[in-house]
C-alpha cells in the first residue's frame, strides 16, 4: 500500500511539472509596474496587465450632460423649496437634477427623492439627505481642492456609481455583541474583517480614526520621533490599530505601502512620496465629512439605513477611490459641473482644510 501511494505521488508530481512548463495557463502573467519612489528603493506598484485594464475599464467616468443656458429665470423662482441650487438658471438646474438621477438612481428615477404629486415636498428622507450631500460635494470641491481632490473634483457619481447607496460605506463594528452575545474578551480583534484585510487586527479601527472629526493629531502615529525614549510609548495594541487603518487605505486605493512610504524609514516624511501628504489631508477630510455632514443626519435616516449600533453610514477612502489611486482614473469630473464647486453658505461654514503637515507630523 505504501509503495502504491509513493508511485501515485510521483505520477501526480510529474503531471503537474509537465502542465506547469507545457501550458500557457501556468505561465507568469504580463506585469505592469509603476515606480512611485526614489530610484533603486523598490517603491513600485505592481499589477498584472489584465488586472490594470479591467480596473481602468470598471472606473470610467460617465459622459457629462450637454451644457445648459445660464440665462433666464433662476431655479429658485421657477420652483418651490429649492435651497442649495436656487441661484442656477432653470435650465442649469434641470441639467444637474437629470445628471444626479443618472449618477445615483438611474433605475428608480426622480421618484427616488421626490414625491411626484408635490415636487416641493420634503416628505421623502432621500431628498433631505440629497440636499445635504450636495452641500458636502460643494464643500469637498472648494475647501479641499488644493489639499486633496485637486483639479479632478468629485460629483455624486464618484461615490455612488449609479447606485442609491454607495458600495464602500461602513458602520461601527461591535463584533459579536451585534448578535446579542456577551461582550467578547478579544480586545476588539481576532475576527476577520474586510476593513482590515480579513486579518486578526482590530476590526473597528475606522470608528476610532475616521469616524470622529476631533481626533488627537498623534492618535495614528506609533513610531517614536526621537532615537531614545523620552516618555511612555504606545502599546502594541495601538500599533495594530494603526496597521488596520493602513490596510484599509491600501485596499481602498489598490496600492501597497510603498505608494506613500519608503519602508526603510517608514515614519520619515523627508523620505516619503508626495502621496503621503495627500493621504494625510485625505484622512482629515474624511473625518470632517463624517462628523459635519453624515453624523448630523442620524435623525433623518430611517432605522433600516442605520448600522447595528444605530449609527449612520459613513465614508472611508474606498467610498471615492474604489480600488484606484485616483478615483475614476483621475478624470476631471468637476470641469463640466462648476455648479458643484460653488460653496453655499452651509458648505462654506464647514471646517476648512488644515495647514500643511510639519516635517515630523503624525500620519
């Protein structure tokens, strides 16, 4: 019997060896590599060419609607209860509304947000949320233009991709307690979560680092800033939380650590890429969006739209990026919709982007 198993093993090994070297399906796929760091440091982003093409095709920005006449009556005069875009011409307003329908609810149409018996009514919660999301979009395109979104800007489609609810939103993760079980003694980790790469890392990292707008600026950094300790350092649990956030960012942008960091000196800003500064601002932008625009909507969303702990849906890096370093292949989607880059009073009053990070700034 033992001899028979040995013979069978040899036959299987021989078959696999022949298949590996004799068929195209086992060949190494063509690779697309992009260098993002200093020459010789190995700071490369690597994909198969097939994956790169598929990702690019899946993230095409929709063609903009034809321009509308800026003359004529204002939307606020033509229609009732127009609060955010009332200063647009009626034609411009209709163009934006049509585009929003295509971006957010192409199957449901206007009735997703509007009572067609009374278009001015705010009976549907979706309309009240959409109004606030318009202000949030304007806030991003004005307050964060120089620091994060640059000339690309964002529209509703950047996150929604033709769906009423964006794909990559998140809620607080209470772990086992969500199923009515007793409080687990697992230090909030050791449960595979997609938010942290299905690893054993803390599974509610996003709540701590992205869900609150007033977070200690040193919350994420765990590396020392001096050669010798000058006080009590942070425990390993804090490092695990930081690593969980980095996993979230890596997955959201479809990149590895070297997109932002030189891993020989991962905490040193002077040896990091410019993308690290962009990410620093991005973290703070996400906190502001969740804290100033989404959390206040808790009383507007119905219970079925809230998370297991009753919290509102929140945005993360992946909500816009969807697995790409630049959302929608870096398309300048805001160029065709300047109306979404004009801050209304509510958007302008929101928290401005912070100043540039210092040389030894925390992540």
